[in-house]
């Protein structure tokens, strides 16, 4: 179990505590700024990207708006502490 002194913690509770997350494939169209080609885990910094480069993740947990991404390892480590809820991704065209 991780503790409050874990090196990966630096204030994420301000925007991720109690968040609803969805597990999904990383796609560039979920990026807010079209100049961005990647995102990083909010905790460990591991890169999410569509391209196939070494050590790049292609899926993970994201906030519903796609602004914040969390790798599976960090999700498993911090889920109890952050009290996340996981939901299914809505079907295309669903309200």
C-alpha cells in the first residue's frame, strides 16, 4: 500500500480526489490542444501516445473529459486513497 509520502504525490488530490474515471484506449482526438501528441500519467509521468514507441502506453484510466490520464499501475496503487469511481465509456452518440 502506498503512503502519503510516495514520490508520485504532489497535489493531485486537488483535482483527482473522488473523480470518475473510465478505462479506455488513448487517442489523439481526446487531447485538448491539437498540437499535443501525447499525455502523461498524472502520477509517475509515463507517456500515453498512439504511436508505437518503447515504453509508451496505449491505454489507461482517464477522467471523463480526457484531461487527466493515469497508468494502470498508479491507478491500482492510488485507487483506495483517491476513492475513484470507474464507469463504462459511453457509446458513441450517447448523451
